[in-house]
């Protein structure tokens, strides 16, 4: 799969006379001399399937019209007995070509000394600037060194291109291999959400569910959580990016869980909102039903040819009518849409692309118009209603209710596939999942 990704990207690079230099992520300090768990950069992983730090990929397409092969060159850490005893095994230069399908591999220590000879002769270079000052500085120094040799006939890249229009457009359209991986991520997310619903009781702490999610993601083979889990009881659900996850869950409240497994560094992103007691109150049901109907209508809208924006508009139409019926907005649906008073209760958009990054790359517009959905795209659909505990203009029975429902939708040739469809979502299915006794 990763070799195919490289070949597609190389063909595009050849078309525009560019080579590409793609670093993985830098390691990040967590405290003193300990680091955060390493995750490769999504672009680098997409093109290599290689997860060691200190690695760079250099892609050199053959000149247009030539029958030379393209070249993929990996720079990686050389094997080192002492370092491997302390910090873990390394693939090493010798085994990299056969293991990863690259044409050549070199010690990353030699990257900057070897780079000029490879960049020479290419008019353009694809490189993401602005992510790491050290990398930017080293690259600019290399380019300026090459340009200094222009009198001896050296052609140095004249333009640095952002990976967005080429690589990120490729990443937007998921291949069958990627979709399989995303199905695995969604299947583990299903297990994790079910475990959480079955485990939760009044008095459970949000942190226990946070840990149970992580435990299930890792135990089932995932690389971890695709983003920071949100486990938000009661009014905490009205904080959209709630991260504390440390409050005691109260009888009679709803718990909102926004958590997705990452599998082979591909994300899932799912939200469920369920009753802590196991049964929704009538007031909670009334809000839940509006959000669910908005989500189902928006998912129906996920068809090739419909625009990305139209998915939001369909959700918003259902939400606004529901907000009026619930007594949260006043006026006709058109008036509420016009004056945007719905924003007090629904202040975010209905979704985003998803893939290697939970908020994945790829443009949302064609010119100044919202982009049409096409087969292979994956997006989330995640409407919600958030009624703060101190919302004076909300009926008192509804205060402190926050509900979001989120699924991951693959656009197919004739419609869509909901990758997270198995996760309980109707009121009946959610209550049944909450009533189950956890298997532990
Ligand atoms: N969990 C982040 C999001 O739903 O976009
Ligand atoms: Mn989410
Ligand atoms: Mn999302």
C-alpha cells in the first residue's frame, strides 16, 4: 500500500518537474530527558509505512519522457548496538530497501551532505515549510549552497512547493487498503464505546472511562487514541474540547464520549452520548432525538455530487426546527437561520475529512465553492446541541444537557458506508448497551 502511494505521488511529481523531501515528525520532550511517545508524521507514514524517528524520504522522479525508473531514497538511523540496547531496535540501512521497498537507503547522519547532489537538476522541490525551524534552516542552507554553484552550471530548485495540492489531495481519496485499516479502527472503537456504556454507573469517574478507552484501543491492536479522549459527564459535555476527564459521573446526567481508536496511525472519530443511569429522562430524550434526526438526515446527504457544505446545511435545518420545538430558539426556521440564534446551542460545523489525521488534509473548496463529495473521501458527521447549566434562556429541564452524535462516513460510488454504524446509537440500542454487564 505504501509503495503504491509513493508511485502515485512520484507520477505527479514527474508531471510538474519536482522532487520531494518528506521528514517524519521530530521527537518532543515531555519532561527533562523523557519524550512523548513518538508518532510518525502522516505524510511520511503515508509514503513509507515506517515509524522510526529521525527519518526522511527523498523522492526523485525520472525526467519526463525518459524511461529511467523513479527513485525513492530513505535516510534513517543506522544500526547502533549501544543505542539499540538503551532505546530499542532499529531497522538500519542494509535492510531498509528489502523491508520497505525503497530503492536506496542511507544513514540519516549523511542527509545534508548527500542532499545537494540529489536536488541538483530539479526545478522544484516539494517540502512543507514552517513545521520545524531546524529543518527549514538546514534546507535553506542546502539550497543556497547549490545556488552559489550556478556559475558552474548547477541547476538548483527555484521553487519550494507546499505538499497540499499534490500529496494532500492524494491522501483525501482513500484506497481500498486504507479503507480496510479504517474499518479496523472503527471496529475497535465500537468495542471501546460498548465497554464504556456497559461499565458506567453513577459514581464512576470520567478518568476510569478514559483509561478503559485507551486500554481497549491498545489491547485490540490499535496504536492508541486518534486524539485526546473526551469523557464529559453532565454539563462538561458543553465544553467542546473538554480534556480534564476527572469528574465523578452523576446519576441522572448524560455522559458524552468522543473517542476514536487509531489503527496503523489511521483515525476513527466517534461520539456517543448515553445516560449514566442507563435510561434517558424524557427531557434528555427530546434533545437526543433532535440531534439523532439531524445526524441521520446529514448522513443521508453524504452522496457523491452533494457538496461538503450541504451536509452541514441539512443537519442545521433539522437542528433549527428542533431547537424551536424545544423552546431554545424563537421565530421561524428561516428567521433562526438568518439571525444565527442557533449558534448559542450549536456553535461548530457538522464534520471534517478524516484519515491519517483525525482532522485530515485535503481542500474543502473548489475555487470559492464548497467541494463536491466523491467516492473514497471519508468525513465525519457530528451535529450536537449544548445547553450550558447556567443558560438562563433555556427551559430549566434542559439545562446542563450536552449531546453530540458522530460517525465516520465513507463516500462510495452509489452513496456512502457508515464505518462506525455498529456502535449503538438509537435510544433503544444505547439503553440496551448501558444495561449490559461489562465482561471486564
Ligand atoms: N474529536 C474531535 C472532533 O470530533 O473533531
Ligand atoms: Mn470527535
Ligand atoms: Mn470529529
